[in-house]
C-alpha cells in the first residue's frame, strides 16, 4: 500500500466511530426491511400482492441483515485489535516501570558502595584528627597556659565535625535550630588553635 493511502486511512478511534454510526443506520434499515418483508408476506397471503413483491422484500431483508453482520464483525475486529494493542501497551509500560525500578536499584547499590568507601575514608581521617589532637595534648609542656584555647577537647572536635556534616546536608548529624549561615567555620578554630600554640611557644622561648 502506498504511503499516500496509509496517510488517508483514519485512526482506529475515528474508524470505530464511523463504523458505529454506519451500524446504527444499518440496524434502522434492517428494522424497516423486516417490517416491509412482514407486510409483503401478509399481502401475499391475502392475495393482494404478487410473489415478486414479497421476493424483493425478502432480498432487501437478507441484504440488510448481511450489512448489519458485516459492520458488527468489523467493529468486533477493531475492538479485538484495540484490546490486543492495549495489552501490548500495558505490557510495555509495565516492562518500562520495572526497568526503571531495576536501574534505580542498581544506582542505589553503586551509591551505597561509594558511600561505604567514603565512610571508610572519613573514619580514617577522623581518627587521624583525634590522634593528632592527642599528640598535641601529650607533647605540650606542662607550662602551657590553657589547653582549651588550643582546642584539644575531643567532644568539642566531635561537635565541630557534626556541624560540618550538617552544613553538607546531613540533617541527622546534629540538632541545629538555625540556618547554615550561622554555623561556625570548621577549619578556622583549628587555624586559630595552631596560632595559639605557636604564640605560647614564642613567649615561652622568649623567656629563655
């Protein structure tokens, strides 16, 4: 079939509407043919009509029935095809939904694997921070003025870490009733503590 012919063909919904309208009209003609045939048979029995009239009425009735049957079959074919198409479309949609679910599961697995490595690295870095803090505590001379100024309390470091996690959209890390802008800078206190220790050193050595 040529492309032009295909383009002229109506879509299934339009074709069904046309066939349904044709079937309604054919059914009305069938009722008229039945009535006409009945009247012709009665007239033939009463001898007021010729056999040819009754035969013509019967032929019209047969043709009307045939047309109704043809249109009914055509509508049934369209409905069957539509049902098959719908089943295929539903199956395709179901398969697409499952494919998305499987892909999302795979993506989550990959994200979890990446996070596991991140947590491992985080644990290593956090322990390094604690070890370095403990090393400062152990190495400070007894004459050091104030360990608090050097930010040497583990609990304080843990709180700073939690705040930094909150800053990076991990809400369960800490209960924080204010906005991110109110969070203290994570690195600044460590820089400040380093300056304090260096100042203590300079003052201590200046006395020697």
